[in-house]
C-alpha cells in the first residue's frame, strides 16, 4: 500500500524533474509555425536554441549578432533584417 507521504514525495520528485528539463527540449518539437531560424540577428542572451561555441542553448549567447547563433523571426523577414554586422542569414555564418 502506498502512503500519503510516498505519493507526495513522488509528486515532488516528478515536478522537480520537469523543471530540470533543458530549454533545448522546446526545439525537439520542430520548427515553429510561421517562423524561421535567422542567424546573426540576436543580441547576447536573447538567442533561441542551438547557440554557438561556449553556450548551451536559449538565452546563453555572449555576443551580439554572432553569425553562428540563431533566433526565431517571422518567416520571410530574416534576410531583410539589418544589423551592425550585415544582414540576417538563413544559414550559419562565421563568427
């Protein structure tokens, strides 16, 4: 028989496990509808997932407009976005 304490502990453990899931799990769902990945347009700390070297995932970029880091933008707008380093790109560039 399961006691109330065991159920509470199991519920707490499950909740903590969900909190420990990395933000990158959002990317596992595939592309977002009406959005595209745009490289070189995010400010530091404002990237979406799959950041470049020295970062782990969303919100961890350390440099503005890094060409190896992407952010979701409305579909069709990436290559029209102007940054101090040039235009947004649909494929990663060199940082």
